[in-house]
């Protein structure tokens, strides 16, 4: 799981935690995506915005389109949630 700081232009800043289902939604939106990009530090700013939008929408923290999200918030300080497991761990 990944926690991301979100600062809306017209509201209070909040933290959103992207859980495995959010990362799965993000991965399935485009071929070749892997949540491992966040683990290795190779995620782009576009990746960060999209994952934050997916998680914010699912949790009812934002109701608009991805474009509106990108135009009205700043995101930053993405970090692995301390209680979360790595969603891309290999099976045993």
C-alpha cells in the first residue's frame, strides 16, 4: 500500500492510502504497468496522480474526473504504508 499526500486548491490537505485494489485498477488501465514502479522509485508524476485519483475516488474523497483532479490538486510525498504488505511480492 502507498500513502500519498494530496493538497486540493479549495480544501484541506489529506492523505490517501492506495490499497492493492487501487493499484490493480491502475495496472489494468494500461498494458505494461506494474505496482513495482512505486517500490523501485521509478513511478512518474503521472503515475502518482492517477493512483491518488483512483484511491481518492474509491474512498469518496474526490468525485470529479481524473482531469479535474489533476487540475485542482497537488500530490506528493508518496511512501509505502508502514502496515501494508508489498502488493507485488512473489508467491512461495
